[in-house]
């Protein structure tokens, strides 16, 4: 058996705060540690997601606020202005409004992503156990679809509704749990899946980009040096780069998703395409990239922290 201190971590990344566990071994085209069972994966995924979400959530909150505000009458001039006004009005913990579902859901998101990715990747490997770039992208997309349907959409719906409620000052919800109960009561379970189409598009693109990008950035930095491939710092840097690239390719989907999950979305938009059309018509193409910087900061931290923490957790769990 491989000594615990030398185990390869399983990499994971995320689009949303708390990305999951074992993709690093897979992204390197290497076989996973046979002792890496689902219980250990779940525990490491939960801990990694919890730590990452605590660190990164304020940037996700600011990003959401910037995307929800009106272009013609904006409440905030930028990232720092939004953060300052939120803290002044609601205190520092105001930056964590709506964080509970995102933090708690990190382990589920990781499990869904890894299961979808690894299942497809195992079926696409060649005789030597390697994946081509296109196979890696397709497997990543499958992982993205899995997490979008099973975890990301309901989690981000709650986060967005609570954030939008606080921004409007309507006081409909006292927190994430209260929002969940009221949405299901008034709109049924489907209310938690508003915006599922752009979320699937975003998460599938995220993972299709991040898996191969992380693999090739890491390979560029360390080559075939197996010891350096296990280094948490190198993994973190490669993950952060992959996260930044994916943000640039998925901001339009993320903006549409956020609008579709807002409090007034049901009244304002007939569906995903109508929402995108209205944004283009009323606010212009540049608005699809509203909140790019806070999201890029959050995602880069998210993916980098995840890749960094997992090798460390593997030594103790």
C-alpha cells in the first residue's frame, strides 16, 4: 500500500465556492489510490469546501449584488463600494448573507462533480490509462452537468434569492432555511430549479475548461516530475489559473443564471432565452460581464485553495 504521506491527492475544482475532491489524480492521467474510498472523499470534500467557502464567499456575495443591480440606476460603483456599503448597512456578517446553503452544499457539489467526471473518464481512457484533451473536456462537462442538476442550481437559487431580498430590503426571508421552506411552499420544488438551463451551461463549460487547463498548466510548470505533481503549491497555482480561464468563458451564462434566480425573475422573464435577449437589448453586451472581477477573484481562490488543501488533508485523513 502507498504510505499516506505520499498519496496523490484527488483534485477538484470548483465554479462555485467548495469544489470537490479527487480530480487531480484523474487530471494527471494517473490511477487513483485504491484506498481512497467514498467516506474519505466525502470528509475531505466537505472540509475543503467549508474552508474555501468561508474564505471566498464575500467575493461571491459582491459579485451577485453587482449582477442584480440596475445598469441605469446602479447602487454600487464597483467592488469596494459594494463591500463598504454592505458592511456599513448590515455589518461585516452582511457579506455572509445567504452563505449557509453554499457552505453546506459544498460536499454534495464535489461528490456530484467527481462522480460524473470519474465515471465518464474511466470509460474514455485508452489502454495506458490516459485521456486525450477532448476526452478530458467531455468528461469534465459531464461532471459539470451532474453538479448543476444535483447541487449547484438549488444552492445558488437560495443564495441569490436571499441576497436579492436583502438588496431590495423586502424582508421576505430571515435566512437560507426560511427561504428554502417558503420557496417550496409557494412555488413547489421547481422554484429551487429556476435558472437550471444557464446553470448547466455554466457548470458544464466550467469543468470542460478547468480539467484540461489545470492538467496542462501543471504539466507546463513541473513536467513529468511525479513528486512536484503532488506539491500542494503547484497544484494550487495550476488550479487558480484554470479557474481564471473558466470565468472568462462562462460570465454570460453566470449573469443570465443570476438574473433568472432573482426575486422578480418570474415576473420579468419568460425563460432563459428571453432573459438573455432582454439583457442584450436593455443593457448591452458588456453587462453580461458584470461582476467579472469579483467572480474571477473568488473562483481563482476557490480552485487554488481546493487544489492546495487536498494534498494536505490526504496526510491526515
